[in-house]
C-alpha cells in the first residue's frame, strides 16, 4: 500500500469491520482510516469478517446510513 496514493483518494470511503474480524483486518482499516481524508469507519458488533451475514440488520443500517449521508 502506497500511503501517498491512498491519501490522494478524495471520495467518501466507508470502512467496515466486524468486532470479531481477524486482527489483520482491524489493523488495515485503522491504517486506511488515518490515510483517507474522508473515511468513515464502523465496527459491527456481534460479527466476524462476514458481518453482512453475522449481523445483517446492523450492517444494512450502517451501509444505508452512509449512502444517505452521501446523497444529502
């Protein structure tokens, strides 16, 4: 990952993790959140890396809220 290339992304970016996702994914989203100027980060409770299956109601609500904020 080239930090300068990541910093150049100016569009809103939604970073999601499941609370029980492997540590590698948490470290990656932490690094991306620091680099991306318009990143929003959410952690889905009671979910692993397949959060859309483990906790679909919370996942769907988070994604829809992000999309609505972008269209406002």
